[in-house]
C-alpha cells in the first residue's frame, strides 16, 4: 500500500517522479506528493486526491532539484488530506521523508518529542520519524537514519533526504517492499519495479533490514549496523508496455482481454514431464502429509479451486486458509506438511506472516506469486511464478486466472494415477479457449444493462463453481460497490433464500457437469421466488439453459477447464456493471492493490 519513488542522477527528477507515481497510483490514491532538494532548499508539494490534482497544482510551480522523492498514499493514520499526505518534514523543514508501512510505537515517540518541545502538524506516524531524524541528527544522514531505525517498531519502507546533506538519499526497509533500480549513472527507488521499468530493468530487491545510501547516481548497501552488504541485481523481463493501458480506458479491462496471451506464458515450458519449471516433482509431493493453502482475497478464492485438485491427485487433506486468520490461531502444522502460499504481489502482509508461521513449524513452503523478487518469493523454499506480467487494476483478473492455471499445472505433475488426465491433456488448449470465451462480452454488456441498478446480486455454484462464485461476487462488490454475495448453491435454502424476491439477480456458474442436476434444482428454487437468473455453462446444460432468463454459452471443454474459463464472464459482469455505474474501476474507493499492512 502506498507508492514510493525516488531518483538520483543527472536528469531533472520531477518528470521521473511524476511518471513513476502515475505507474504507482494503483497502490494508493488518496493523496500524493513530491520533495526535491536543490542545495540547501527543500521543496515539498503535496495534495489530497488523485495524482491528477498534484499534477495540476505543480503546473503553476517551478520546483527543481538534483534529487527527488515522491509518494502516493493509502491512509493508515489520519484522514486523506494535504497535511497528512507525504512527504513529511521535520519542524525546521530540513528532512523530507516518505514511508510505506506502520510505525507501531509512533505515539510513544511523539509524546517524547512533544516533551522536548517539538511540534506536529499531521496525524501521521511518518511525521514522527521526520521529527525524530532532526532530533537525532549526528552530522551524517546514513548514521542518523540507522540510529532512528533502531528505535522504530513496526513496518516500513522509508526514503529520506535532507538539506543537511544535499545530494544524498537514504532508504531502508522492514517488511514493506522497496526496490532499487540500477541505471547508467543513475539510481531509482520504488515500491514496485513496474514504476521504474521504463528507465531500467536491473533491480535489487532490498531485504528486511537492508539500507541504501545513494549519492549522485551511485549507491552502497548496508545492514542496520552499517556493515556493507551485497545483493544480486536481477533483470526483470517485463515489457514497459505491459504496465500501460494500450489504448483502453482501464487497466482492468486490458488485463481481462490479454488473458489468453498471458496464460500462454504461464503454461510455457511447464507441461512437459520433468519440466525444470515445476518446483516440486511427484516424488517429493507424494511425501507430504497435509497441504495448507494460505492466501487473501482473490488469491484465497484461487486456493479454493486448488483444494479439490490436490486432494484428488495426491490423496492428502488440503486445508484452505485465510492468511489474516491463520496467523492468529494455532494450526497444527507439521514438518511433513506443504504450505502453498498464493499472492499476486508477493507482498501481502498477512500472507507473509502466515508463511513465517508455516516455516517456523517446519513445513515446506511453495509460493505461487506473480511479482518476481517479491518478499514471498524470497521467503519461500520453492517458487512458481505466474508470469502474467504486471497487474495494475486493483481488481485482480489475469493474476487470478494465472493462479488457477498454476495450480492446475502443479496438479498435473502430481497426478501419478492419471486421475485427471482428461483435463490435463487439454491444458495447452487453454489460451485458445480463453480467447473464444471473450466472445461473450457483448452478451454480458447487455445483461449488465439489465442489472446495474440492482442493490443485491447473488452468485451461486456447487463444487469448483462455488469457488468461482466467491471470486465473481468479490470482483463485483470491490469495483461496483453493490452488495454481492456468493453461496454454495445447496446452502440457499438454509437461510439466504429468504432474500430472493421478484427480480433479484442470481448468477449461476455450472461448469461441473456431474453436479448439473443438483445445481439446476437450486436454480428452480430461486426461480420459484422470482429471481432473474443468469446462467453460465456449456452446451451440455440444456435444462439449465431452458429455465434461465439469460444463458451464457461457453466453448466446449472438459469440466475443469470449463471452470477456469467461467471466470471470464464474471469478470466482464463486474467490469461492465461498474462502468455503467460510472465507478472508478482501476482505483476503487478505500482499497489499494498491494495490502502491506495488517
Ligand atoms: O497480492 P495478493 O494476491 O496477495 O493480494 C491479495 C488480495 O489483497 C487481493 O487478491 C484482493 O482481494 C484483490 N483486490 C481482489 O481483486
């Protein structure tokens, strides 16, 4: 959450900061700001609202500098406002700081600083760090930052500049992501590699407790005790164009449309037997006694899909856990267990904490992540990258599909008795099937016209379709702000059926042919109460088609791949309903792309 950008080099920093911030805006968008240092002059400009407000404001100014830092905020302490926006300064306006994370002991530090006659203008934890830097100033920016960092509890990616040492930026991380971009005679800092990819694809992903001192486009890495450390430079093979909208109005829409292409990449080189791209092969997989799939939000929904597959092919129990809950109970994890942690960003705080718990208990942790070099990728014992490219829309689409396909590929390699061979033999057809499914968009647009004014929408399904329903409902509510609820179809009559009345939209996915009759009976139950039924299935679901108000026909395939492609109409429903309601699709209210706080 929150986007960080920094620049040191021969170029004018402001345009670099602004372009970086526009690529980072998806991380937080309630306010934005920049700070530039020009000799002993520190200029800070910040504005509540989207980045466009700051940009407009900057048009009337001429701030310059030889180094600069910038931030987009997702509020944790204090409402979104000009004053609470980052960068923050100390009382003498000599230190500027941007921060991602939460300083847990900020209130104690603040009280102590107030006792020493320092004052505060914002409600943020970050300002406390800026003021503490000035109190602890010891003549050297790196030393001062390290000293202050030792007194901080909580999480941070911090970037600091000061007129007391113009030309230097010091940054460090503890649990919040921070990437160093290494250019020719220039250095970039960002909370996300996509923000600086247009300048360099050479990145160093700082580890917890790493600090960096940057001077005139050069850098040195340190630990908190000021020992010099080294970290590998990684080359990121994402294209800049992948982080752009390609002429579409929204990233989410572009990301839905490009799914056939990106899934081709997820699959590439991973179908063949003994593929080196598969991190855990059958001989090892067979030895696990239990599997824990742990994730949040959309990634959790993807995990629900994996549960059935892994139980079937390995014959071991699989538990799917919300990372935000898992860490606060006492799960009985053993050293013969496998933890599969799923995350697009690889930076979700709850999932990181759950990974620590799994590791502490001796489980082998396999991370299914998209962002190369992310925290989870580094913490895990094995990694399976989704390879779906940067996902910018807050509502996850292509990463979700990548998570389904990633688990499918793992299950294929663990299917010793060919239990799911029918599905696996056709995996290479998936990109084509996804492309064909895109043809439903026109019909979905028409359906969306009929339902976008409704207040409550229900998603139902059985088995793997329930996992889809959960994701379909989340997608709709997060970007359209409508009340959407997912239910295992057989659960309706245990309570929620009471809410179905004349015209209530009920969206049913019916990819599981072996459950079709049961699902169809549940649909009859809602029809009898006046529901407006939108069903999604293939050509074999004639009975369901005949009783539904709308029927979206998917291309023919096997049951499992039909489940995978069924998400596409649900993504289109969420997108078009939100669009018809005029909502801010890529940056829904109150949310941020990467949830790096608890
Ligand atoms: O980066 P992650 O996959 O770990 O993120 C987990 C959730 O925060 C994320 O999936 C969230 O639910 C999405 N906004 C849903 O579209």
